[in-house]
C-alpha cells in the first residue's frame, strides 16, 4: 500500500502517520508490532517487538527494539537498536545496535520499505542458518542503553 | 496518471499565491509541489485568537477524488485535534467532495477552531472538559495558544 505510485512522494510525516495507523490496527500474524513512543509529535522515536521464530534459539522470546526515523525517512533507513539482549550476527553485542552493513533490509533500504518490513526481515534473520542455533543470553536481560541510543527524549 | 502535476493543483496553487485568503498562508515545498506549509491565524473571538498555527498539507495521488491530508504542527488544545495534530473533520473524510479545495479545507479548519464539536472527539480529555466546564476548557486552549502558538 505504500509508494504504489512512484511519481507521487508521500512526505515523511504523512507516511509515518499511515504506518502508525496500520500498526495500531495490528499487523499480519502478530509476530511483529510497533508503536510511537510517548506521543512523539515529531514521529521520530518508535518501539518495536519481535516474537522469536519457532524452531530457533529465539523461540518463545519477546524482543523489544528502539527505532529512530530521522528527518530523511523513508529515503534513509531508520536507526535500529535491540533493547532485549540478543546474539545475532547483525547486532552489536555490546550496544544492541543493528549494523546496517550486515543487515540486508537496512543495506538495501528503499522508500518502499516500512517499519513492518524492517521487523519482519529482522525476524527472518533469526532463522538464517548462521543465527538459528546461536547461544542466547539469559532471557529477559537488556542492553544497557548507550548515550546515543534512541531511548526517548 | 498522476505523475505530472494536475492542472487542478497548479490552478489552486497559483490562485492561493495571487489571491491569498486573509489569515491563511499556503506555501508549496520546493521539492514536492503536492506538499504545503500552511500558517493559520487563530480565529478572532476564539481561544486561539492571536496565535499563529503551523500545519502541513499533502495532496495525495488521486486528489481531488480523495481529500487532502492535513496535520497541525503547532500543538493546540481542541476536542477535534489529537496530540499528533490530526484533525477530525467530516469534509476530510466521508463528506469530501472534489468540488472542495485547499482554500475551503483551511477555512473549514479555521471554522472548526471557532466551533469545536465535542460530540465527535479526537481528544477525549478536551472534549469532556468542553462539555463539563466550557469556561475552563477555553482557558486551557488560551493557555496552550500562549505557550505554543506565539
């Protein structure tokens, strides 16, 4: 539904309002979700959750993420951090930051990508052979928020 | 079909520049001719009087078959405007008609500022106060105007 007409560019704010409404109605099978933090009127700071996929080391765990959509979104990808501790090849093991150069959806970001596709693709990374059986930190532990992480305002 | 800017949009934009509505300024973005910066003067006699309110307006691909999208960027305390600046107004939804224009939409929003409709709320807290204690509600709206719109 987003960007179906390539010639008409929906501006950032209206695009994010569309994404917000879609997220509030509920997404697909409920394995990922997202929402705006603290009624942020700049539409910049978001939270996301991913339910770990079955038959993986992530099964039955709920992962909380922080997402920052900058002023150039959706031309530029958002900045993404895991808050819940995780071992994943594209995630910095100290900060929880998702490394855009190691994450296919961020590396190949286009304005057709959405917060929903971002979370679905991150969940798919968990089923990738190089990640699927990685030993995971104790359940429920969190990354200590680095000073530059999008943790709020 | 909608890649080139329709004559309709060009005509409206030209007329807004040539023959502006008092108290309303509409400026297209340089890099997107369907996206406008809007400045509305708070209507006289309302708690928003004296305030300068910034909005953004976007004409979607199938405008004028579909209504413009509008959002307040300046916070205001109003039963039909939520914390993200979204506006609840019938002509932006099911009562839209292609005969309406950017100009009529913005005049309707000014009218909504003068005449809130607390029975169809988007900000429930403001709507409740408007119904229970209208003097206090208007005082709140005035305080927000002073704090955010001046």
